[in-house]
C-alpha cells in the first residue's frame, strides 16, 4: 500500500514536471522529446554531475536538441529504494537505482559487491555492463531498458578509533556498511558490521556509535566523513555499481534514429568512459583529503603491504565462491557468471595497463 501510494504521488509530481515545461509556443513548434532523469543522490555528487550529466549532454548534442534529459536529483521525485519501480511505472523516465535497497531482487547484479574483486571504476563499469546485458536483461532487469552501468572506484576504510594496518587491527571495530555481502566481508576480516542509512553515518561517527565506515574518497568528502574520522586504510574492499535504466514503454516509443543515438552513447563504451573519469577524479579527491588531514595532524592513509593484502584476499575470497554456489542452487548459473566476470576483469585490466 505504501509503495503504491509512493508511485501515485510520484506520478502526480511527474505530470506537474511535464506540464510545467509546456507552453503554447511548444505546441506551435516542434517540441523536443523530454525525458526526466531522477536521482536520490545530490546533484553535486560526481556520479551525477561528472557521469550522468555529461552523458545527457552528449545525447542532446547528438540528437541536435531533439532530446532533452531533465535532471531531478536529491530525491525530488521519490525515495532511494523506490527508483527502480519509479522507472517501471513511469514516475520518471530514467534513473540509476541502488540494488542494495531491495535485497534479493537483483541476485546476479549484486556481484558488484564481492570483496576485493574489481580494481577500478573503469574496469568495474565495463565488466558489470557486459554481465548485466548478458545475464540480467532477460531476467531480473527485464522490465526496463538497461542503457549502461555506472560504478564507483573501490571503497576504502575510513576510521575514527584506531589505524588499521593488519587484519588484527580490525578486530571488534564497529564498521558501517551497505548490503549483506559487505557485511559478510567485514565479519570475515574480524570487524562488526553495522548497517545504517547514509545520512546517519556522520552523526554516528561523531558520537562514537560506530568506529568507521566503508566509503570511497568521493563519498568521504561529499558527506564530510573526513571531519569525523582520523585514519584511512586503502584496501579496495568492493565497488558500488548500479544500472542506468529507462522505462520500457518510453524506450519503445522513441524513433529508431533516436534509439540508435542512445545505443551509440551508452553500453560498455560509456560505462568504461564514465568509470575512467571517476578514477581520475577520485585520485584528486584523495589528495584533497590528505591535505585536510595534514592540516589537522591526521596521519597519511595506510596502504596495505603486498603480504597483508594477500592475507585479506585469501580471507575474503571464499565469499566469491559461496555467492556462486548460492546462485547455482537458485538456478542462476552463479559459477559461470563468476568465472566470466573474472575473465572480463583480467581482459579490461590488461587493456588499461
């Protein structure tokens, strides 16, 4: 009932959005195709401003202005957990929903959270786009048009209580995370996983409710986590990724030449391009955080030694195969998907070097 009400209210907002941009002059001229992109993230987040906005501008340019993608960030049109259904039901035309907010609904796509698997946003975006197109489009993502996959850089540990240089240093630390796989990872490493909404993380760190969180550099500065943490450990724990999707009826209504523009500017090439931009930006943001740390006397980030990193990987790697085994039992070919993912990672990582 609650979700149905959200969809209804969202639909009313959508009608208002469309009508507010309509005028008599529009009726008298050839109106562009207006598509509404909804995002629960802030409009200043790099995943919006640095990845989706350039894509939307490219679409507008290549269609000679025949398509206009209007951005509605900050959850203006609906809550984070509703964004997949918002696209399905036409509350918005395009969105990038987080699969962690609907546990169990996207069982194959959650491979993005397997620990210490993806080396970069560029590789993760390209690989996950291929996996989604091959294994998810006809199944768990069948109700939408999958355009491309957006990924963050690998996430790191941002800590308040003490530095983490070895696995033993993690013992009993309360670390915030999102999703069951990251919780399994932290537990395997000796930490105590705590799941809470992103807006609660800053105050929880400030009050000592938790000892740290799993955040990328961009997310750390976006939510000011550097102000309530002191220590940082680079461990490439996992990535966060989501499909950029379009309402299926809207997609089918687009002229063939417009669809071709979307196809040409989306897919693996776009996923890789956007991921590379995120990788480059994250390096800059890391340096900015290190500058802030230096001013207040915080130490430089810890980088795991090769031997220690190997220990962590050996400890968490069984989670890969447990995930595959679970999916096999559900008839979802988990082992095949995992093996293909590893092969694709090797291929794309090699292309980067």
